[in-house]
């Protein structure tokens, strides 16, 4: 009775015989490899050694075949154990005598396993996504850990007045940086950011999301012939072309769709670190110039200066 409770649906006698058959099969396979390892020995003539080796090898293979057939026969007699899971009263469905016609319990058990696996992978995905949080950027801006940012609208289309207020607040945060906002093509804003007397940046925005940045020198022309901001032509200087590439990388790094104002503020904080583009040495090699260029890379966390090759 106890055996039936522990292993319902399992033929224990066939199960023990199957274990013995597995041991016999392993022994037969071992003899096959021993035969191959020993080769042709203990025969005086070459023909005798060959015949003895072939006979012994065939006998070993026949033994493996017999043991494997016996194991297959016993495996069909063992039966399938019922799987006990904490499904409460649904476990009574396994007692249905016509389970082959209505396999409700097996389907329910499969759905339960699938649900557990889904929950496990969802937990892993959540952990990976949380690693992309912008806490590292908020710490750079001096945001207190006790002051949580207010929840902002998460839609792609934000009121123009709200965008203006965010840009004005950022403009007041950095005295050495001036921001001019314009809307030449409707509601989408375009920013002309002037950082001291070092560089100018054209920022193309879609609502409060940054789409594109172009970095040029302080004395370069940033307007087209019709007086609009030139968002297509590159800088004439290689150093500002490098900074443009790094700014594009920064846009991919600072991503938090739920709080776009934090993203813009983080990007502007990173951009402000270029105020000493031609004055800060590389933190790795200590040099001001490498291949004729100053350190154009700024670390996203520490804002330290590095040459493009030294940051690797």
C-alpha cells in the first residue's frame, strides 16, 4: 500500500529490472570498448588474430543489442509516474479513468509549468531592464535621493508650454550655457546651445525627445542662407565631428521614456562637461593632444575626459 502511495502508476518490479538492464547494457558497452582497445592479441598468426578479433567484436555487439532490446521492453512495462504539483483540488483530475480521452489534467499541468517558466524569464528581463535606469545620470546632476522626480506625461506629444518650461529651467541651471529655442517647423522645437566660447550645438527635438545633434565650432556658421538652423551640414573641424559622434552615442545612453525631462537634463549636464574641451588632459595618458586632437570623449558617469583611443 505504501509503495502505491509513493509511486502511483509505476510497476516497481519492472523498474528494478530496468535498472539491472541498464547496468548490464553499460557492462556490454564497456566490453565493446575493451575489445577495441585490446585489438588482436594472443594469436600466433595474423589470420588467427584477425578472426579472433572479429569474432570477439561481433559477440560484444550482439550482447549490446540484446541488452538494449531488453531495456526497451522493460521501459514500456515501468509505466508513467503521476506528477504531483501543488495544484490543489485539480490533482483529483489525474484519477479520471478516461484520461486518454479527456487529458485535462496533463494539459493543466503543462500550462502550470509554462506559467512558472514565463514568470522566471519575466523576472530576468525585469532585472536587465532595471540596470538601464538613469540613476547614474541623476546623481551627476546633484538630485537628492530623497527628492523623487514628479511623474511627467509619458506620451510622445507634450504641450509646447511644458517643453518651454523644461528648457528654461535647464537654461537657468548652467550659467556658462545659453539655449535659444525656436520652432521653425510647427510644434517641434530646435535648440541652439552655445557653450561658452568653445562650441555650438544644434539640437533637433520631437516634443521633449532629442532626435539629432550637430556640434560645430564657436566661430562656425550654424545658419543656412535663408536664416534657418542648418541641421544637415557637418562641422569643418575634425574635433567637432568627433564630439558630434559622441553626442549621438550619449543620446542612446540617456534613455528614459517615462521621464523625458530627466533625459534632456542629463544630456545637457553631459554636454556642459565640454566647457574645458581644449583645457582638460586625458585621464588615462595625461596628454592634451593625441594625433592632433584633444580628449573628445566624456565619460557618461564621471564626466572625465579621455582620448577616443584611451577610453577603451
